[in-house]
């Protein structure tokens, strides 16, 4: 009898499997069966869960059990009720945001790593995680061709990683101005301004807010018709300015002209940070690399694994040209937990976390340089195919489709909104609304490794059919 039950009459009547018991393995194997079954259906499941499946989520409205429920029953409930109400973003027909699916090698590595349950804060907690994340970091710098001595921290998101980079930027600029922010704080410190794109991602604004920058500290740089910062209209920058640029704008997929902007900003003594959540991956692709010319001249960069690299949620990277600036800013050494400056806990916001770099390592190892290049190139080709098909169906395409983003609208705002709703409700594709130059639009991103050219044609058919029905 390996199910452990406390005798009746004790405070709890827990059902816990004994460590290493057959029940424990059977339970994990059952979860794996469910996962495999889910994946085998990922092509045919509704892309957005139907109303009945969402309504059935009320089965989770249970009160917290006093006596623990059976782990097997817990897993069955999760599968029976939870699975049907998932969004199939790990499938081929999902074009919302830039979500990406999960590559098999990354998903499998993640599964094994979950069994290891490593705390990836540093070598003392996990030699395996520490060595693998260091290797993944080196490979990342190679595949993105960023300065090789840079530090790479693995965090939860581009938001969390951007926080680490921008905190580092402020600390470094203040130090150059003779102000030790770690000793003297930000109150009374020399003013640091942030110049950022008018088309900046909302998460950069959030990071700046968290760091204590006010709206009056932000100077927006005007953008051109493609939402790229216009070098001719770059606001004045100096050695107390952080310049935030962007690789991959969410509507157009376009890159700021780094070659024209970064040398100017650097010559003035500014710190340049590049938000490359998805668009930095253009640099891994020979056909698209020129969009990123000069991006390697920046001081710090963020990018996601969970978007275009198709690693599981969640995982992102903070990259900093000067490793010691990042590790001093993010240092989390304590008397009981000192570590190398290269320890992950000294590079990102998290102290304890799972080894997100393992999925990045597995994705890069299984794709290789060529695989990354081909996946990124294919998605961009498919985005053009999608745009051509939609145009033929009567959709106005609003961007140049230079990357994996397609931005469209119909002749009236009402019809634009109705098309988005109809397509979402079809369950056959999913893409989201957007706003372009003050009017409703919709946005499709191609970023799942599972999406084939035939899937693109099918998406065009669905949109064409729904358009006719409007
Ligand atoms: C998604 C995105 C972010 C935020 O990334 P998270 O990993 O979701 O925090 C930042 N910038 C751009 C351009 C993005 O597309």
C-alpha cells in the first residue's frame, strides 16, 4: 500500500503517494499520455475554445478541500475540464500576437527538466542547469551575432529581462555622472531622460514606470510611415539619456534603423537598449539580417524564447554588453548564498527559478543555425503568402510585410471588427484586433513552427469565406 493516508481523526486526511511509488510513476505517465493525446489533436482542435468548453470551467469553482483529494482525480479533472478550454496556440492555425508554438526538442527537454525540479540560481543549486544556461547563452550570442563577451540572463519574459537591462542602464549612466544609485538612491539623483519610439511596446512603458521614471522623463521619438524611429527627427540625446529602440514593431514587424541611430546616440554618451522580443531573430536569418545592421552596437538587448524561437512559455533573455554592469545591478548575493557574478540569480530579476535556458539550449541544438534561419525565413515567406491571399479576397494590407506580421483592414470599421469576430468564432483560425493610425485593423503573426503553406492557404480560405458572409 503506497498511498499514504493519515489515520482518520488526524487533522487532515491527505492522500499522498509515497515517494518513488508505482502510483507516482503511473500518475506522471498518465499526464504524459494526456499531453501526447493533446498534441496529436493540435491540428484539428478548435483554435479558440467553444462557449460550452469555457462554460464548463465552472467545474473548477470548488472550495479548497480540507482533506486532500486523490492526485489521480485531480489530474483527471484538469484534463477533462481544463484541456477543452485551452487556446490552441501550440497548433498551426493560431495567428494571434507573436505567440509561437513549442518545438518538440524544447518541449521534451522541458518535460525532463520538470522532473529534475532544479533551482537554476547558480552552480551550487544545479551544476547541470548552470552549465546548460551558460552554453545556451553563448549560442544565443552566436546565432544573433551580438558581442560575444556579453552576459546573458534567462528570465520569465522580455518584460522582466527589460527591467534588468533598463535598471542597469540607469545605474551605469548615473555612475558616469558621479552618482552611486545603489548608495544614494534615485531621489535627488541627476535627471536621466529616456528617448523612446512613439511606437514603443507597452511593456517598456511599464518597466520605466516601475523604475520610477515619470511621464515627464520620457521623450518620444517620431516614427516614419512604417513605425520606425526617424533618424532625422531623433530628439536630442546626451550622456544622461537612455535610448530605447525596437527590433520588430508589433504592427508592421519593422526595425528601427540601428545603423543610423545607434552611433549618434553612443557618440553623445547615451545608453542604447534594444527591445527585440521577436524581431531580433531576423538577425539569425541571412535574408533578413540587413534589417538589424548596427544593432550589435547597442549596450543591451532583450529577446524572447517563447515567441519566435518556439520554446515553451515562459522564457526570455536579458543581454548586456558589459557583464559586470548587469551582474552588479542585479546582484543577489547573501552571506548564505554568494556566487559567481555569472550566476543566473545575479543576472535577472528572479532569485529562484526553473532553468529556462534548457529549452533554449534544446531548441538551438535541434534547429542548428540553419534551422533557425529557415524557420524565420519560412514564416516571413508565409506572411507574404497570407498577405497576397487576403489582398486577393479584398482586404487592404496596411504594412509592407517585411517580417512575419500582416496588418489588414476592410473598407469600414464595422466590417473590420465583424470580420475579426467571425474568424475568431469560426474556431478555424485566430487572430486579434489592432489599431492602425487611429482606426480599427487586425493583425496576423506567423510564428508557429507547425504552420505549413497549406495552413496559410486554409487561413486565407477561412477569411475569404467569412468575408463573403459579412
Ligand atoms: C511581446 C513583446 C514584448 C513583451 O514580451 P513579454 O515576453 O511578453 O514580456 C516586448 N516588446 C515587444 C516588441 C513584444 O512583441
